[in-house]
C-alpha cells in the first residue's frame, strides 16, 4: 500500500517534470523559429532593396538613411512605413517605401515600392505575405513576373482611374481565379505613389 502510494507520487512528479521539459522545448523552438523567420525576412528585404536600387545608383548607406512615417490618411490604415532614401552627392535619386497592403486574401502583404526621384516607379516587390500558393502568390517574383508590370509606371501612366486591376476597369492584370491579392497590391502601390507626390519636396530635403 505504502509502496503503491510512493510509486504514484513519484510518477506524478515525473509526469510534471516531463511536461515542463516539453513546454520548455516547445517555447524554445517557437522563439528560435520566430527569430529565424524575422531574420530571413530582414535578409530578403535587403536583397530586394539592393536589387531595386543597385549600388551604382547611389552613394549613401540605404539602411542608415531611413525615415519612419505614420500617415493613416495616405496609406489607408495606421501603419509605420519605413522610407529608404537613396542619394547621390547628397541629392535624392530614389525613395523605397515599405508599406503594407492590409487587404490581401490571407491578410497583410508587405511591399517594397521603389520610386525614382521624378515619380516614376523603378519596381515593386512583395517581401512577405501569406497568399495562397498557386493563386495569390503570383505576386512573388519567384512565382511569376506579374510585379514587373509596375516598372516605369507613374501617376500619369496609367492615369489614376486606371490604377486598378482589369476586372475593375483598370490596366493591371489580375490572376486567374484570384483578384483580391493583385487588387490589394495595386491599391497600395497607387497610395505610395500619391504619398510620394504629395511629400516629394520634404522627402528630397530630409537627411538621415
Ligand atoms: C482556398 C482558397 C484560397 C484562395 N486564395 C486566394 C488568394 O490567395 N488570392 C486571391 O486573390 N484569391 C484567392 N481565392 C479566390 C477568392 O476567394 C476570390 O474568389 C477571388 O480572388 C476573386 O477573383 P475572381 O473574381 O477572379 O474569381 C482563394 C479561394 C479559395 C477557395
């Protein structure tokens, strides 16, 4: 009887101990994975920044010359948008904005929108999203060339009322069976161009 009780107590302690070890391992793995995802995302943003605005175009450190703006009116939703300024001999040559389109099919889509000093788009990249493989993920350059359709466009090409997907009467292709994702991206690229146009003088003068 005494032996039985001692055995039950010991088993209880062992069970508790193993549960604690299990919980610890799961949270460690979670924390490590989380950090790894954040680091991968940071590296991917860097790679895309340099792809959009190569070193030959500027002579400053893009990562050191950033601004953070929070302009709910411009970007449609309260969000902190990082702006990377590319300058040559102190003059702004390009601005890369990192807005988030809030209305993808599966949530937010983080973008990089690179704009030449004259308001013309250098290019757009989707750097983080959860869009459905085979449907909305065609915004990825490794899945399709859809984002390249933004290259060289501006607020006058096409005119603002055609800054929509074709299904909505605009100039930009949607994907087969997936209009929500491209619609969200086109909308945010337009907002970013409009933000740049409205703040161009201020952004050209701001240093660091
Ligand atoms: C499981 C599932 C996943 C989907 N994923 C996406 C997506 O990532 N992006 C998207 O735009 N539409 C996605 N759709 C389709 C949308 O529900 C919607 O039908 C479509 O975007 C509307 O485009 P359409 O008018 O061209 O059909 C998905 C639908 C289903 C059933």
